[in-house]
C-alpha cells in the first residue's frame, strides 16, 4: 500500500537528485582543473576561496551575469530548447541509478528513485534524446562552426551508441535482467569487470565518445571549430551545456560502476552497511571520473576518419566477439 | 611494441608527472628568487657622505639613452656649480639596455635586481631620483607597494 510516507520519501529522493545533478559538476570542474594543473606541473585554481574551492561557483555567477545573446538570424524557439534537451535527459537518467542497497530506516528504503525493470533501455533511450541537444543547438545558431560541431556530434554519438549497446548486452546476457538493481545484486560475488573485461573497455570508450570528451571531443574542438555546437551560446545557456557535459560524464561513470564494478558492493562496516555502500559507490564513480581527466591530460584528439574507423572497424567487432563469447559461455554454464 | 602500448605508457608517464611538485611560484606571496646577475630596473646610488643624490647632472645618460627615457633639468649657481633640479626616468619607455649605466661617469646610475614594477597607471611609471634610490636600497620591495594587497 502506498501511504503518505512513501510519497514523502519519493519526493525527498527526487529532490536529492535535483540537488546533486547540478552541484556535482561544480565539484568535478574544479577537480578536473586541479588534476590537469598538477599533471602540467601547475597548481590550478587557488585564488577564489580556500584552495580555489569557490572557483566554479564564481565562474557560474559570472556566466549568470552575462548577456543572454540569441543570434538574430537563428531559430529562436529551437535555440531556447536545445540546452534543455541536454540537461533534462542527464538529470532524468539519475532516476534509475541505484547508489546504494535497500536500507532500513524505520521502513525499507531503496537508495534509488525508482527500480525500473527496463532501466538500461531507459538510459540508452535518454542518451538518444540527448543527441537532439547538439543537433538543435547547431542548427538554430545559424553558424557554420556550430553546424559542423553538431554534425560531428550526431555522427559520433549515433555510431558509438551502437557499440555501447553491444557492450551492455554482454552484461545483460549474464544477469538476464534489465533492472540496474538486479545487475548490482548479481555482482555480489564477482564484479562483471572480470569476465566482461572486453565489454568494459568497449563500454567505457563508447561512454567517453558519447559524452564528447577528449580524445573524442571533435564536436567541441576549440582548435578546429572554435567551440562546436555551443559557439553561439552565452551566459546561463552555455552554463547549461557545460553542466550537462559533466552530469553526463558522472552518469557514464556511475553506469560503468553499476554494470562492471559491482555497484555499491565492497567491504562494509557492520551497523552502517548503508552508508559504507554509498561511499563505495561514490568512491568507484569518482575513480572513473579521474580516468576521464587522466585520459584528457594524456591523449590528443582523434581525426574524424580515425574516430569513425575506430568505432566501426575495431570497437564494434570487439563488442560482438565479446557478446558471442559471453553467450557461448553462458550456454555452456546452464 | 604491441598495439595500444603507447597509450598505456603515455598514461603512466602523465600520472607520474602528476605526483611531482608543481613548479609554480605563488607570485605576490612568495615571489620567484631571481638570478644574481638579473637585469632589473635601473637604480640610483645615494651618496655615502651626504646621503643625497649622487648624480652630478652631466647629462651623459640622457645622451646615451636610445629611447628618450631620461630627462635631467639642471641649474647653475653663480660660482658655476651645476645643480640637478629634476631627474626624471620614464620606466614605461625603458628597454633595460643599461647604456645609461655604462655612460655614467660617477657610477650614480646602477643596475638593480628589482622587478616588482607593475602598476595599472602609465603615469605612475615616470619615476623620480628618490624612487630610484629607494629601489636600489630595497630591490625586493614592490615599486608601488600601496597597490599590493596585504
């Protein structure tokens, strides 16, 4: 039976997502700048607040104070909608991400907003919706650089979505469930990163390409096409693109943890299992975020033909081979 | 070398650099120490005996300067003694060539290691002999100290 408490708990969970999704990028942007700084023998932001902790907040305030410019020759309505198509799916996907197990606080509460039985499909579908963000932004800006950026983004995201799907299929063959909570529960004894090492590789590389991050940051390549699809955006609208990029990175990292690194499983301290589980989940996710920054500091940008060849001639066959091996092994097991 | 090993070794190399100490000097708080023979601002020696300006107003530095930085106004007393009325040094035009230092016959102009010389106002950069003597004595002190945050 659903009572008032259930509704209240659901509202609190939803609010938590609405707070975490915009705030997490604030931390990640600073972390990225600090880490990149250290790798380049610099210090990174250190002037605003202690250790530069308020730097991103200051940047956000600066963006908020800037002029909100809409290109006169562009399409106003589409220009307005495009950032929303980036931010909303990034926030919506978090509804199905389980950050911890079921905990007992008076009643049984699962640390997820909803345990959807087709969660993986839901997230992949939202990823497809998010493609419209760059497409609409590039088209409505009425600028050649923005259009180039959005064309690149479209081709890239659509291509790498296939390899991502194939990589996820390997995990689904093991678990036999689309629910993320079930997938994590199945990894109690062994992380899927062990049998699915190829799948993990394909998934994470596709994830980096999906989020348009280095070395696959062709859609927003500053040195080639200025800033890609968001070149005409300023102020808060640009901030929304920026926010969505980091929120998507966070999402892909969390998804990789859930699918391959055992989600919230880890050594727990008796008595506060719920808390330690959430800490484990966050620790793993942050470690993967660090890999994102690490790759950005190391690898140069791919050429466009290399990007496409890597996807279709290397990653996709690899994913299919992985899927075949998994299926055969699974068949032999049962 | 196999396929992909370059990426792996690159990643390890990048990570190892990340654990090194940053080479940044936090400028206003702890400025970078300069080399012994660093070419800083042109300074002015204070006369040891009188404690006054040691310039005799010969005007050789004015002539030697390729960039019209120095301007000296002198006056003569009835006995024929030359007196420096005004010594003006436009740091904004100075190219730190030190030709004036070479030209000075009484070693009044000197090399210093002072380099904290920034200001938002160009007009501030037109210095007097007092400024130059102060910077010779304290080269580590900022030229426009009142502008610095405390």
